[in-house]
């Protein structure tokens, strides 16, 4: 299996008073198309930091992040933004939907930013809302949707640009267990349908168990979490 994502010897620290707080200390990770990788760990261990680095929203102190054989550190800010828009989808614990826009308009947004004509963007967004079971909720604003529905809209928005890599940060952390289980099942189905490489940070053991591999982030590096890993 070819490696869609390769992370090697990643280091990241932050200033804390007159000292440096070491978050990642030589972390490595690889994922190929079709793999869903789960990452667990205690709060503050650096899981979100790792996703932000992989997603090009922050820069590492040193180390390498390659996606589709592109080294992120070699890209200019403009090229990185364009690459991220076309290659990476993001889903967060808090959906970050724009409250003044409808579900359909929120899902369309990445395509509109890319310069896709409105009719084409609207048709693609309607199709994806159908895939997440919200074909009748497209005209509703986020405040008119349940928490689970809002997260489904966020998932549709993440997939609208046909990304190769999906990054999810606690995607079930802000919903009840029953809704979380349904969202996890949907994640796996869409991951398989769209042939993604997915990296999912989660405290939810049920969500972790549907992943191909599971790691625990501990002391700045990833450790196999064999308790939660299932066979492909």
C-alpha cells in the first residue's frame, strides 16, 4: 500500500514562561489510502497539535510531513492553503459551522472558495447532504439542527472538495453516546466509500475500535494501542 501520509521525527514545543514545553518529541506516523488510524491519549498530550501540524495549520519545530509526496514545509503560505483546500478535509469536535448560513451553504463554502460556480457547488453539496442523511435539512441554519445533525453537516463540508486525507478531532465528543455511535458508523461508511486515508483523534473507545490501527499518544510519541486495534 502506498503511503498517502508520512510523518517522520516530528517535534513541537511551545513557550511556557521562560521555558519550552515539549509536546511532540520525535513522532512518526504513516497512513495509506483506505486506512483509518485512531489516536487516543489523555487531554493535553498533543493530539490536537498533531492534527494541526498534519493539516498545515501550524508549523513543527523540526521533522517532516509529506502528503501525496509533497513536503508541507516547502510550500508557501498561499500554496499550502490551496493544497489544504483541495487535499485535506477537517472535522472538529465543535462543528464550526457559520450560523448565518444554511446547511447547504455551509457545505458549499469550500467549493465557492475554490472558485467553483454556484450551481455546480450547490448540486455537489445537495448530493453530500443526501449521503449524510440530511437531504431534507439543507435549508435549515445550524441553530435549527440538533448537535448530531450539525456534525453531519460538518462531515459533508469536509468531504465536499473530494479530499484524499480526512482529519477528525474528537468528532463524537460533543454529542450523546447514541448519536456518537451513529456518527462513528457514518464516518466509517463514508471513509470506505470515498477511499480516504483518515486520522481520527478520539476518547471514544467505540469509535477507536472501528479504526484499522490505533495508537496512544504518550510523552510526545505514538505507541501501539493493541487493546483497540482490529484486523483490517
